[in-house]
């Protein structure tokens, strides 16, 4: 698992996964009707990208987001 701590870092990770799948930005975006320009902005870490566009792009790449605490609590401190 690759830690993601900023929009720029997220964009780099998504670019890596797209390239490992051998997809162009147009091909990847086309899976969920995202224009190439939006894919480019996501991969560049642009601040004004809609969150739903990021999730649609992740889905196009077969990815999902999981959140973890940076300071993981022990089992007896778990929130759930």
C-alpha cells in the first residue's frame, strides 16, 4: 500500500497505476466518462478537482480508497 498525504502525491500514485495498466489518459478517463483534461488535472494534483471526479477516476483504474490513522490505535483503543 502506498501512503497518500497530498493531492500531488495522490496524482502521482494514480498516474503510476494508469501507466502500469498500459492506459492513456483518454482511455482511462473514457471508462467513466471523464475528459482527458480532468484526468490530467487529477494526476497533476490540481486543487480544484471535484472529489466525485477523483473517485470516478479511481474506479476506472480498479482502485478504492481506505483511510487509516497515521497513529494507529491499539485494538483496545479502536473507535469501532
